[in-house]
C-alpha cells in the first residue's frame, strides 16, 4: 500500500508538471483501491483487538500494537488523498503554472 501511495504521489507531481490528464485519471482511480485496502486492514485490526487468535494470525503480540498500525494505515490513506488533490489541481491549472514556481515545487 505504501508503494502504491508513493507511486501515486510521483504520478501526481508528474501530472502537475506535464498536465497529463490520463496520468491524473489513473492516480485518482488508484485512490479508490487505497481506500478499499485501508478499510480492509482497519477491519482486520479491529477484529484482532477483540480476538486473540486473529491477533496471533496477523503476528502481533499485543492488542495495543493494532493502534500503531491503524495510525500508519490512516496516514498512508491520507497521503493518497493528498496525491489526488495535487492531481485534481493539475487538471484545473492545465499547464498554466509558471515554470519557475513548478521547478521550485518539484525539488
């Protein structure tokens, strides 16, 4: 999931740079996959908190560990949302962004 989100962020910046609408649409579509997977992982973590067998199956030793993983999942999902926002803005500006500003932003 982290690799997908990192790829989404890279593609969003590329879409901003090139005003690529196809790349932008692909990035937005990937966000739905990240959302679904995040929901799945959070459900698994909730079950693990309530069920010791499930906790062992996902190789955690303590229900408190689930909280840390849930926070990580939420941050990754949020990063995906930010990639979508960048992409949506890239589609709106459509190449009208100043090259100097873009160069500074993409550092």
